[in-house]
């Protein structure tokens, strides 16, 4: 990724989200299609790099 590129994120439950600046702290993300959805809208894809911030706190 080019150094000046940023991934903005407002998903507060993701552990990679810097909520103060609403930035993804990963150097890269994986975006994948959702099978069986062909709406030609943003809901056809999802961030596969998502990890829940509370996932390992049990």
C-alpha cells in the first residue's frame, strides 16, 4: 500500500479500529464478496480482516 493511503473505519467493535481517529490500524485489509448477494451495492462485500475487540476477553 502506498504510504499516503489510509483506511478509514467507523466500526467501533473492531479491535483494529483506532476510534479516536477512525482509522484502521492494519497495513492491509482483506475484502471479500458475500456469496449469493448481487445487489450492486456496498453490501456485496465485507472486511474479512475484522476481529471483534472483545473476542478474547472471556
